[in-house]
C-alpha cells in the first residue's frame, strides 16, 4: 500500500496497480548535475526510452514539501528551470518535507521513495561512493543500497571517487555489483576500471533480473547493475585522470568541500573537456534508463 505522505502520479499509480513495469528516475541530475537546457532534454529522453522499452517512467522529487513519484512534464520543467533547489539525500528528506522545499533527490533518497511506492528498478548516471583522500567521506548511496531492496542501474560509481574503496564498502555491506556484459567495474565517464572486477557478470536483462530476484528471495536488499559508457562517448582514462587532478586542485584552492564538491568537479570537468564529459553523462543516463526498463520488464 502506498503511504499517505507520498504523492504518486496517475500514470505511475495505474501501472503499479496493474503490476506493469515501472522505472524510477532521479532528479538531482536535473537540478544539479546538468545545465539548462540539457537537464530538461536529458530527463525527457530518459523517460522516452523507458516508455519505448515498454515500461513507465517515474521521475522522483520533493515538490514543495510533498515527496512525489512520477513528475509530469510541467513539473519536470519547473525543476529544470528552478534556482536554489534543495539537494536531498536520504538524511534530508525530513527537512525537505517539513520545510516545504522544492528538492531534487539523490540516489539514496530516490531509492527510499521508489521503495515506498513499490518500485524495484531505478536508473541513474553513477552512484556515490568513497571520496578520494578521505575514507570517512562515504556517500549515503552505499548505506541505502545495503538496506533498501531496489536494483540501481548505473554506469558504476562516479569517476571522481576512490573506486577500489567504494567496491570494498559495497562488498562489506553485502551489495552485489553486477557487470552488464563486462567483468570490470565501469567508471562512469571512463569505460572501465580494468583492475577492479565486478562480483558477477550478466549478459542480458533477463539474467540481471534473475540474479536480483534470487538476491531478494534470500533476504538481500539493494544491488547494482553497472553498464559501461559507450566506447564512442567514454573519456580515455589517462586524459580523465589528468583533467580531474586539475579540477581537484581548483576545488582545494577555493575551499569547496562536502555536498558542493561533486557538482563543482562535474561542472569543471565539463568545461575542461569542452563538453565531452557532459555529452558522455547525458548518453549514459539515457542508456541506463533503457536497460533499467528491460530489466523491469523481465522482473514483471
């Protein structure tokens, strides 16, 4: 049963009632991850590929104090155009609701709200993880994956993170990391982190659905399905590392840290690569949405 505090769009509610496949989509990429108008265009493209694959998209946000699963197009555009949108992780949902904020939800918050609505599959760009240089700076995404039974389809963890430690934490928390047609953990803009293996490789959406269903049946919670960025969009690893090092130096010089660090680094990477990381980000978001819809179909 959908809780009374959660607003669910008509299309999404009808699909859930009929047990048709639904894919959750996050909103932080709209408000904080991509610039206007690429943010709105990418959100619409992601929803379109979900529908084309036979599932119903459910973009999630907090609308002026109301957690909402399934934004309509007008609400998508409002979020894409709005200034000073609150960035809400799992920790911040109470504040977003109590203070009646317009808030974009991160991976952890989107997972929590998707689960509350009864949605099992969620597509995003990349998950958070352990930050480089600070092993105590660990994204809430990892904890949420350990306790919320949602499959997160992504391009691995964001390339700006400490990927070996991120995978160690996921292993410790009992979170399966499935590689979609890859044995190496994808690294967001970079196609793979060749030295870092995934916990299992799957060759199809049907196999991914079977592994996740078995994981849930035996008491498991969340899982990651990681799909590499397309070859023609990915940034070469050496070039990315050099560019990231420059962006990190600038962040240190400007005193940028905490929740502001990731948006700053992503924006600087886009500038320093003449928009190539932005194009890769958009492409992988849409590709992940398509794969998530295929898995949702297989689960249904």
